[in-house]
């Protein structure tokens, strides 16, 4: 009754922001991502008859009440399905800073879904694992698969929704350079941020209307390996979702001044003829997509940018891996 899983984070090229159904955690817009090989979560789950509660450790510390509750909600689903009554010991290790807009919930819940299902004796297909991960954190649905992945939009009240692969990691030799600006945890979690945007941003409806078109453009660009077309739509998608966050009430600024400085670096690279394109999640860090052959120059430019504290170079990564 023990299993381990390893899942990679992913970067949304077309962003998910907003829910069609909060209770079932169904996204209101389709999204597309690239799984990232360097940003890995490893999780071990053991169901143990001797326990009288779930115990959850994250990076060697005890999980907070909220974190542990989110983990137990997923474990409850698995226990119901496996007809299992035992509590579980969960320990999870992130090989990158958590909750800093570096999508650790995606790799975290993907690894948990895979490890806990296997430990409970369930032999889930990737599709089932993806739907299970999605119920806890929608971006996690995409981390079950490697390479390039899409998650369709949901509709209120619908049952299952899972991500599906578009192309394997070998399809396109891209690099994503993560530039960390300010360290620390994000201020408003994405679940809360997207609900506030839905309720209060005057631009939310335009976002819902426009997001599927960027998604279609990005999917086509991936198939054709057209980095300029992908990059342009990707930047519009991220700026539009940040526009919803910034125009929420009260406003949510995920950006730091350093974010804009790094964005200027990326624009400057393009002026020098390098196809480099930026995206941001619910945090201040800037992630730049480029061809593998340009990665060293892009990284060097970001390393030299005032306010950038650290960079990582990642490439299209593999699907979730389970060890029983
Ligand atoms: C900005 O998947 O963290 O990173 O479903 O509420 O857990 P929940 O949200 P989450 O949101 C990710 C938002 C994003 C864009 C993206 O990854 O698509």
C-alpha cells in the first residue's frame, strides 16, 4: 500500500484563469501547456492501518492545515473509489521554490494523484489520473502528460474533465527560461484570484470570449512549430489574464517592478532578432520561451537584468512516472 510518483510542473502557453464551476473545479476557458523537465515534484504515499489521520509533509516540514486539507480531499476521493478506510502518510518534495508562481500545485497534485491511486491499488489510465488531478487543481491535469498538453474548458455541472496530449516532448526543441525576480510566496492564491476576477473585473467576459481563440492559434503554432505565432498569442494570453487580475476589486498585482524590467529584456532580445517570448503566472517571475539554439543568449540577458535573482533553463519534460 505504498507508491511513489514523480511529476513535472508545466507552463501554460495559453492560460487558464477562471472557473465554470467552483465546486467541481472546472475551468471556464481551455488552456495549453508545456510540461517542464527541471521542475519536479516527488511524492510518496503509504496507506497505513495504524494511522488515525492523514499526515502530510512538504519539503520536510509539516503541511499547514489548508495544505493538508487539500491533500486529504484528494485522498478521500481515492479512498471512496478503492473502498479503502486507512489514512495515509504523504511526503512530497519539490525541486524548486513552492507557491512562488512556479506552478508547484500542478506537479504536486499530479504526483499525488498518481502515487495515491497506485498505493490504493487503483490502476488508473492517464486520463483518469488527469481528471483526478484536475479536481484538486486544474493545471495539475496537464502535468500528467509530457510534452505539449491541452485542457478543454468545462461547463457547470459536467462530470469528468481531463487534459489530453497534443505532441510529445521530442516534437519541438524549445527552452523555457525561468527568471526568478523576488523570492517568497505569492500574495493571492490562484483559486481566490480567479474567483475575484470573475466577480469583479469588468474585463472578465472579454477574457472568456477571447481565450479560446488564443488557444486555437497556439495549438496550430505548436503543430507547425511556428515560434513567432506561438509567442505572440502566448504573450497576449498572459497579459489578458493579468489584466483581469489587475482590474479586479480589490486589485491583484502579481507583478513586481522587476517583472517589467525583465519583460523589457525579452522585448529587447526580439529587437535584436531573437525569437524570445515571455509569460507570467500568478506571481512576479518571468518565463521566456525560445528555441534551444538561443537559450544561452536569452539566459545570459536575463541573468544580467536588474532584479533577476536566479534563472533555470527547462525543456519539454516527460509524463508522470509511478513506482509501486
Ligand atoms: C495562472 O491550477 O493553480 O498558473 O485549479 O484553482 O488550483 P486551481 O488553479 P491553478 O491555476 C493556474 C493558473 C495559472 C495559469 C495556468 O497554469 O493555466
